[in-house]
């Protein structure tokens, strides 16, 4: 029986929530070296994530990267490129803040664009040499976490967020053309795979109202999103430029 091939995967914001679920999906796929970025890789949260993933058999490296400072991407890339190739790069780190028009400032739009769009673009470009070293069938896989609502169903009060995720989607499509054939670039566009921890959307009334428009009548789970990411990154050897909705059918309603 053939043994699973060792993979090296980088997940931004990979120490918590959906990012950690993605890292766990990679760890479960076979021998893996996981590079997880965090604004604070010395935190207790990061240490707990590392311990959990090492318990699954993965080698784990924690790296500091603030996606609000996309100009730092080349510095992170320079530290990683010398270690060898990267098979999977997942742009998970993002911000999600309400920006009502009456109070929205230019800084709100700038902050969302820097974290949700510019950082993924900058890091992918900076890591191109490492991604091109992957020997997986179909080449390395880059996957961004987008949003189903940024595909033409914008929600009110989220202009800055919506704009940044829509920009990310076009960045994915553009990079898919620019980096082919050695690197594939795709995105997962969730509806709800994990509710916010705080704010209006953490309340039961909002959740019940939202789920009325989901044909599967339930929220997804971080594992649902993580499995879609894992498939696009590692197995979808003939897929690039694709935006995969994982939304329980919410797009249809």
C-alpha cells in the first residue's frame, strides 16, 4: 500500500476558529508540516493549537504575520522560502466589521482591503518560488476564504467587508491566470460555517432569521469549510480560478 505523500501547508490565521479546522484537515490527510501565522505566535491560543496539531502527528511552525501590514509579506516569504517548497497556501486570516454608511470612514475601507485583499495577493506573489517547488500533481494549491455574499448578494451595513471580499475573488481569478500552469488558485466562498463570537450576529434571533433562507436549514461547520479547502488545495489537480460556494444552498434562496 502506498503511503500518503508528505505535504507542507501554510495557513494564515491558522491558530483559531476556521483556520485551525483547516490546519486539522491537512494534519488528518497524512504526514504534514504546518506553518501557521498569527499576530501573536507566542500566545496561549497559538500554543494550544500547536499542541493539538502535534497530537495529530503534524510538525508545526508558528510564524508572526499581521495581514494588516501586507508590505511585510516579503519578509515572511524570505524566512520560508529557504526551508523548501510549499504545497498548499491558505488565505484564511480576515476581518469582518460592520460599516454602516452613516459612520463609515475611509480608514474602514482601507483596513478591510489591506487585510482581506492586499495581504493574500502580496503573500501569494512573494511565495511564488516556494509554491513552484511543489511536486504534487497539478502543482501547488492556493485557496482563499472568500464569502458567498461577495458574489453578487451583498448585505447591508458591510460595504467595506463586501468590497474587500469581492476584490479578493478577482485577485483569485487573476492569479489563477498569472500563475498557471505551476500553481492553482481557487477560493471557498462560505455562507455560514461558524457564527461570530460577538455582535448582533451572535444572537439567536439573527441566526434563526438567516437560516430561514438556507435550504439545508442549518449552519455549516468549520469542518465543512475545511474539507472544501483541503480538496481544492491538494486533490483538485485540474481546477483553477474556481469559487466554490459552501453555503447550504443559501445562494439559491
